[in-house]
């Protein structure tokens, strides 16, 4: 003959089921809130209409415009093109960035004329070296031993870009050099 469970046993089963449901809801909410969707980001970078031959591009989250992402992400520029990869804590690469506003810093060397080779100054710091030149990551510094007009940096005045979830993955940056500042001579 079947015997019904005691009231205390029923309460224990009901409390366990409710606890499991609440815990499941909390975990699901945390995953939805903390799971970031990455938007592919790539494009062309030109300065005064000429492509950057080599350099780096770094996207910094713009907190003033509401971007709460915790990392900056950079990529290398080769022949005027770039593509961003973001690495997680385990070193796994994801293409792109979470949507939001970013301050973009570009540093590199401008191709002087089509077909003319650009001599990259000797002060380039190689951050990582591989046997394949495409795997090398480097950061430029102010040119030493090269022509200063070939070096470009907007570090002091970053470009502002909004990465959107609209499916557009090409973020071309058309940058301009600031006009040269004229020195004023003082009369005595």
C-alpha cells in the first residue's frame, strides 16, 4: 500500500525545488548580463588620403559616453588595413569588440607616394617576435633616424568611434594631420 510523505518531507521537497528555481534564475540572469556580444571590427586607415603602411590601432572604451567594457583592444595596421582581436582571460581570441563608444588612437607610418618604399625608423620596439613577419607585434615611437613627416600619431587627440551591433563591420578611419603650428617670434 502507498503511503503519502510526511508534511516535513513535502516541505523539504518544495523548498529544494524553489531554491533550485531561484538559483537557476540567478545564474541565467548573470550569464545574460555578463555575456558580451562581440561585433567584428576591421577597416582601412588613411591619413590625409594616404594609407598607413604599418602601425598600431587601439580602441579604448569611452566611459564618458557610457561604455563600461573593461579592456582596451589593439591591432596592427598593415598596408592601411586592420582587424581587431580581443583576447579573454584564457588567451582565446574573439574577433571584434562589444558595442559602444571608443576613443581610437592610431600610430604608424604613412606611405609617401604609391610605389615608393617607406623606410621605417630603427626605433621600432618589437613586442613579440615569431618566425613569420605577419605574427610580429610592434609599437612605433617618435621617429628617430627616419623622416618625421612619415610618422603619424593621434595620441593627443583620439578619434571617437561608435561600434554598433547593426552588422556593419567596416570601420574606416580617415584621419588628418593637424596643421603645422607656426612659431611666433618675439620682438625685443
